[in-house]
C-alpha cells in the first residue's frame, strides 16, 4: 500500500513531541513491511529539510507563522496545500495526526475535497474548549473531523473527550497504543557517562523541570560527583529553572543542554546513567519508552499511564513525583550498578513484549484495510 501520514510539524528541536515520534515510528515499521510510506508536514530547523527521514519519504514546507501569537497552532505554508492534494491523490490510505491547528484543518479540507477516505489520531489534543477562538475554529473543523472513517484513541480519557467534542455522530473510536522498535544493538551494555542524570522533555510547567532541579540538589548532597543535564525546547520554564539552579548553588552541577533532534536525543539516552521524567498525568510518555528502548534506567511518577505496567515488570523506579522521592530513586540507581542492569533488561523486555511497534502496525494494517478492530 501507498501510505500517507500528515503531522503538523517536524523540527530539529523536537518541538511537536509525541505526535511526530508516533507518526515516524508507525511509518518506519510500515516501510519494513514493504509499504510505500510518506510523511507530509511543515519543517522548522536551522538547515533545509531532508527528503527522507530514515526509510520515510518526507515532503515538507518551511513553517511560517500565519496567525501570530498562536504558537504551533498558527503555523502553515500555502504551498503545503498543493503537497497535500498531490500526495493524497496517490495514496491507498491516509492517516491524519490532527490537533486544533491550521495544518490539521488544511489536511482535513483537502481529504474531503479529494473524497479520500482517511483515519485520524488526535493524541489527546482535541478536548472540550469554550473560548471564542476555539468555537469559531470548530465550526469548520469538527464537521470535517466527523468525516473520518475512524479515530484512533490512546486512553479512556481521550475517548471521553472526543465523545464530548464530537457528539453522537462521531466516527468509530478505535483503541490504538503507541509503540517503538527495540534498539537492536545492545545499548544497555554500552559505556555510559558515569553519574550522568538527564531530563529530556519540553521545558514546560506540566513536565516539572523545576522538580528535576530540586531532585538534583538533594542527590548532589549525597553523591557530589553526580551531574545533571536538562534537554528540551523551552516552553516557558527555562528562566525559573535557571533561577533555581543559581539559588541552590548548582551552576557547576546542573546544565541546560538545549533542544535536541531525534537522533541526538537517542544518543543522550545512550550516554546517560539515569533518565528522570518528573511530569505528572502523562497518558503515554514516549520519552520513557525511548529511554527504555535504549537500555537506560528510568525514574518516573506513578500518575503516568504506563507506570503500573512498568512497576509490575520491575522495569522502572516509580515514585510519587516529589523531589525527595525522585532523589531517593536516583541515589539508589547511581549507587547500584546491578540494579541499573536489571532495570535496563526489564525495560527492553517491556518494549519488546508490551510496547512494541509490531503489534501497533498489525492493527493499523487492519484499519487501513477497512477492519478497524476494537472500538
């Protein structure tokens, strides 16, 4: 099959996060199975966009802010409409990773004008909104979203939100997990930077980077040689992080490494001794799965949607999210090499047995062929 996916943004700083990672993982596995795969998206970076991302053909236009002040939601490029029209006309199946943004709206409009059957995946980005801008946008957006052959949902919360937004005439809601391919090179046995602890996520209040700094201060008292790096695009929290680092006297201990593209992020996992994600209410944190896939021990919070499964498998240290609990877990891992190896092995088994992209694409092939599966 010729498969076309559309996502709002691909960038060298990973700003769009989960939806882009999910789309690429799905397409890479589809390519391995012999499908002809294309990703259509805006591009933002310090260099020109490439024509391929791994095995995925990449069709893109430079991101432009057509609606100032709306961040990623207002990005668009007029010629992307032509690309969408051409690629959808050649496709056997179209998969739209949609939020409330101009690229998603354009993709829905083109699919409808093309009379192309499509499936959507909203990644938790379409929830009830009462603001004036959202109500105006939804007058055009929601009728188009209802035309999807089905909508792929990750969690019960997302299912409830889409039901509330789309109403009784919504398309079928089909449960689909996220998944990754297990790194096949024995990453867990590689030499790592000794006592290196990393945070890799957007610097946004929901990700709680300040909690990472507070944790670092506590760990440093017990293990002075430990060093900490925060990676990720700043979305408002970097000034507070910098103030906290200075206030705690950690300028030689905690560093900000900036935003990373995907390959650089994977390398950061491979070099780290421990990965810490302090955020709460994460339905399906792809960064945790990426760290596990690379054999990196993980510390996370118990409100994550995958925390219970990881705890059951002894594949991560799951905490209540307080800086004290995070620090206790990190100290335990830094002091116990055998524990780190056990967690790394269990984490890679969890990816292979539970969070594998193979099972996800098995289901996707059925969806593309008109067999949606579980609703």
